[in-house]
C-alpha cells in the first residue's frame, strides 16, 4: 500500500461484505454495520464491483471467511477466551457486532497506522466514542514488534487469545508470515482463524484465471500478493511451531458448509480458510 494512505483492498473487501447483505440478504454472514462502515463514499465502489475478478466467488468468500472466523471465536469464548486480536483488521466490524461484550471480550485491532486512522474516523460515525472494549493498535507487520504494541494497548500475554487474520496472508512474505505464526504459537491457549490462497499452478483453470487477474490488480495499487502457499506447506509450518487441531477448508467445502451445496466436484479454486490452536 502507498505510504500515508488507507488500504484500497480494505475498501473493496468492505464493499463486498455490503454486497452480500444487499444481494444475498446476508444469508451466510449477517453484518448490520457493513453499509454504514463503508459509508456513502462507497457508492462508486459498489457500482464497480461487478468488474472485480471473480466477483460472485469473492462476494461469497468475503462472507464465508467472516462467518468461519466468527464461528471459531464463539468456540474460543465458550472455552473461556476473553481476548480477540484482529490482525489486519481493515474495516472489519467485529468491535461493533461484539456479541460477547457482556462477557468481557476485549478486541484489539492491529493494522497499518494510515488504515487505522481511516477506521477510527469511520467508527466515530456510530457514536462519539470508540466501541467499548476496543483498542486500536497501529503497527506494521514485519517492522514493528506486535507483542510490544499489543501489550502497550493492554493485551495480556498470559491469558488465552483468539487471533483473526483475514485477508492478510497473501500480502506477507513467508518470513513475516512465519514470524506472526510463531508469535501466536508461543502463547499457550491461543487460537487462530485465517484465510490464504494457493499458488495459481495448483488451482483449477477457473480459479487460476481469477487468482492471476487479482494478482495483477493488486500489484497496480502497490499491494502485491507475496504469500501464496500450498495447504501442505502451511500445515507443516503450523505444526512445526506447535499449533495443532488444524482444520483447512477450500472454497467447495465452504459452499457445502454454509450453502448446503452437495457437489461431486473436486479441485482447488485458490481460497482456503484455516483454524489452529496451541494447547494450553
């Protein structure tokens, strides 16, 4: 992303979440705050969504990955977790939707300082103060010490933490990705839900065409995809670090889970979601 400007992909992701509410009635993921978070300035972006590579697939994926992370968070809270860290929060609305506020769930959003400045401005549309139990943590992956930044904001390393990492892995080098995973894995009782994409050469032709087009567009706005990885390699990284109970779902499996589709088709379209835990 360009220095001093908010992430363009965060805006597109927010617009796709709004489109799911508008055209799919929030069937997979209900977000009553999505439209107001995007704001009226998002109208031109909404009009241009149909030309986004793989628009319909992406509209479903943005909803499904948020639903998947929400489901994983619900299970973590049921196990006693009261801290959630959203890595690369963008315009995510978890802090507004927080169904566990009464239980004391604290949310820490970590993102680039320019993106967070834009997010703060948007959050203040909903009231004169930030949502209760929310801390905005400005940091740059691969440059800043995330543990120090979080601790400064009040996060406690000795308490179980749920990490959400959506729309982040594809932008990270392997070195930075593994450092973040290592940070999570060093925390007993921690859990993580994330999404990632496989390399084009391992995908079905339909998925490959979408991935390659998205990579071209991302490079144009200086947000290149640096971290495509196979399921086998990612699982190996996580287990080597001590994370276990890994669940990995591809696009077809997500459609089966959230849309009830029963397809005999197989093959990789690119997008995956994954969750893993560090035993307490």
